[in-house]
């Protein structure tokens, strides 16, 4: 009698807790679902072939902004990857030193700095054409620098964690083969950690891909294609010119009084989300294909 | 730098032409051994040892793990280092390829003499030296994201050995030597981590012998494996001793009895007893050895 009562009570408790957890999941999914449906219902209408291909001149399309976003992200990765890798390696190889703990603290502080402050900072020392500054003007270069500062703490800590997750015995196996430590780190550990490092990189890229605040003060906007052909790109001149990007289009068009531009802002926002999702899913697919496991785990 | 790797000869036949020492060299050990200095000096002169350990002490920070070890290891044989957990047996063999010093806070003093040369001498580069002394670890540790082929080739490739038919040959030879070739020849370019535990450990042995070392250190190589895989590893060690001087750490008494020509018994950082395996197991001279092999502790 007692036994059955207890069993019934236990099953009842079990159901209540399960129900609460299911409810929590649904509550979490509601904002996501609402966001996606709003985005799709408002944005899908603007999507068309010409919207993807034409320049932002007179609201014709967002082609130059798509390309611009990719170029800024690429340039930001060029700055952030070597630095982040170096930092991550340093933090794992000399992790117990004072300088290492100080760097770790600084990286954490850096990741807490609002993006707009980073934008203003780069504006002051790179963009501005007066005072103590590089006098570069609004440019891809300045935007990439701003985004790379935001990416750096994310990517460096991801690299550190990825390297830390490689068992110590792998390190020792490399040393045991008579390889110098630099070879073990650069050719074995970095490679062994590369799926997680790649995941970290693309998380960092996805994080900054949607940032408008730092670009506001650094890239400005442009109605033209970022470059006029390969020759122009080779001179690196486009790097020093203002450039268009999807977050800036979303920002500018949303605040515009013209309803047709408001509609285009939804389209650009949808593209931005698709872009970030594509980056994320293709990393997953690549690491799964290349290393035969879920990302980070071989 | 390259020369030791590019040589084409069989590993064992290269430098070592000295005769195998008469078997019962250490008979001088008949009395109990409280005074380390007395145990060693005499027998060394009579029988050239491949590795001679003199007054080796090692530890971490204030903690002394090894207390003045003296030991001679004859060439082309399996020497077992046996003892309960925490007796310093792993630390001991990690001193021989100087992997011990790579741990934070680790120290060691004394001499480890290989072919008449002190490996602790300041003029010795541990990186070059480790190429002569291969190591197999407690847990199989193939390089993550490396294929089977790349794992075996790693020690050669990362030391500047070119890709090509010669490398293929070396990889095949090493895998055959490690009794793994037939199982993996059709999947050389799949992940090394995809193999079973026992296969992974044989892969690690193949990786270690691919750089053609002269000494092979094995730190409880079968402790993470099932009995069948353990038996294969033991067979392999017996096979490899024709060419290599093998030091085998084990906490498994039966394993020492099955595989080793000579056995050393370590307890709390002291070398308690060392001699031909048969003698040590049938008529141990120290009561503690007797207690350990008859299973009364450890």
C-alpha cells in the first residue's frame, strides 16, 4: 500500500518536473521563433535577384553591401587570426606566468567593452583627419581594425581552450619523437586543435558580422562597389575608402523616412542572418567532413 | 640534423656491435642494499651496459620521487621496471629521455649514461637525444586529426624527411614491425583515432620506431588495454627486443614475468632489487620484493 502510494507520487513528481522543463524550452524558443517569422514575413518580399546584384544607389539593391560585409570580415580575420593564435599559444605554453594571467584579465576586460566604444576609439586614432591619428579616413581598414578588436578576445580564448583540450600526452608524444617544442606546438597541437579553433574563429566572425555600431564610426557607407576590378584591389586602395555593409544598410534604411527603404532594411536583415547561419553551418559541415566528428571532437 | 633519419640501415645494426653481456652480471647484489654506492661500481666495468644510471635523483619541487637510483640496462633486452603505484617507476623512465624535466617544477640530478655519454650533460640537446630514445605511453595517444599514415610519418616528416616512395616504405616497415600493417593497409588515410585501443597503441609503437630509435621506453603500454590486446603488445615487445633495448614500466607482476629478461623492483623511490627476472621471481633477496611478488601488498 505504502509502496504503491510512493510510486504514484514519484511518477507524479517526475511528470511535473518534465513538464516544467518542456515549458522552459518552449519559453526560450518563442522569442527565436517570433524573430525568425517576423524577419521572414517582412524580409522575403524584398528579396529578388536584382536586390542581391545591384548597388545601394537609390535603393536599387544591396549587392555592394553584401560584398562589403565579406571584405570587412575577411580583413578583420586577417588582423585577428595571427594575433589570436599567438595569444592562445602563449596562454597555454606560458599560462602560469604573471604576464599570462594579466593578459587573460585584459582579454576579459576587452570582451566586455561595448562595441560602440571600440568604434569611437578607432575613429579617434585611425579615421579622424586631425590631431593624434593615422588620418586614414572612413575606410575598410578602420572597420576591420574595429571588428578585429572585438573578435580578438573571443578568438584568443577559444584558441586557448582548444589547445588546452588536447591531452598532455599528445604533447609528450611529439616531444618523445625528438621534435622541438615549436614544431610540436605549431605542427601537431595547432592542427589537433584546428576543428575547435576554426569553430572559435567562425563564432567570433558571426558575433561581429552583425555589428553596426563600430562601423558607424569607421567605414561609413558607400553607394559604390568596393573595388573596380582586380587591378584596383591589388593597389589596396579600396582598403582606404568608405565601404558599404549589411549592418550599416539595416541601420540606415530602418531609420529612413521612405517606406520602400524600410522594406529593404528587412531584406538586408534577413540576408545578414542567412549569412551568419551559412558561416556557422558550413564550419560545422566542414569540420565534420574533414575530421569525421562533431565540431571540435574528433 | 637530418643524418640519423636518412640512414637506410636497420635500426639495431647501426652503431651497436658490442657483445651482449654475460647474463648474470648483477650477482654482486646478493646482500641487502642499503648503501647505493656499493651496488654499482663493480659490475659496470665488466659488462658494458647500454644505459647506465648513476645516483639518479628526481622529483617535483620539494617532493623527491627518486632516491639515488643506480642501474645498468643491457642492450637488446627487455628490462621491466615494476612496483606499486607512486613508487617512481614512470618518473624513472621519463628521466631517461628527459621528458620528466618538461613538467612544471620538475628537477633531476645524477647521470644517465647512454653509450658512454651522460645524457644530462649540458652539451646534450634533449631534442636530438630523444630521437634515439622512442617512447610509448600509458594511454594510446595518436595525434588527433592525423591519419594513420601521418601519425607514423610525423616524426620523419616534421624533421624534414621528404614525402614520397621512401617515406611510404618507412611507414610500411614501421607498421609491419608493429604488427599493424595487415589491419590498416587499406585504411592508411583514415583517422588514427578511429582505431581500437589496442590498434592505437600499436600505431603509437609504429610511430615511435619509425624514426629508428635505439632505445624504446614503454610506460605501462598495456594498462589501458584488454587481455587480448595486452597479449599482442607483449608479443610485439618480445619481437622488438632483437633490435631495441626496451625498458618496460609495469605495475603488473605477471607482465614483468612474461616479457622481461631483467626486472627491477621499485618501492617509494628506491630501487629495492634488480636482477634477471627468473632469479628475482624465484629467489628474491629482499623480503619486500618477496612480499610484492607474492601479492601481499601493492
